[in-house]
């Protein structure tokens, strides 16, 4: 998710449409996930599930960078999924909702 959001959409008065190119400019191709689990097994299971979803979404290999860190109260899972295009990133994110 981008730290800044471009708000320069060109809206057409006749149909209240927005050019998709102004919303999806292919600059944000990384989806990130972070959560704390009670144990490493739960975190690894979530990583497996997320990886399967990413592989089902990708058209070209998705770069998956994961970290498991012991923290107070459990294990923190942090994962970055970098897709080849922004549309795949959005499809992946929507699929997690």
C-alpha cells in the first residue's frame, strides 16, 4: 500500500467515469502482511495459505519475502508480496478480505 495517494483522476462529466490509468499506474506492486501469532506453527500455516493465494494470483513469479520474529506473546509474521503488476496486487489484497 502506497504511503501517498495520487488524486489527479480525470473524471468525465457525461458518465462520471474515471480513467483506470489514473488509479492504477503500476507503481504499487507490493502487498504487505503483518500479524502476531501465539506460536510459530500458526504463523507458518498463515504464511503457507498466503503463499498459495499469491501463487494462484500471479501471472509471473511473485517475489515473496517473509520474516518470522519471536516477540513478547508469540511470533510475528511479516511478509511482502511483490507482483509483476498493480492489478495482481489489488486482486490479491481483495481476495484476503
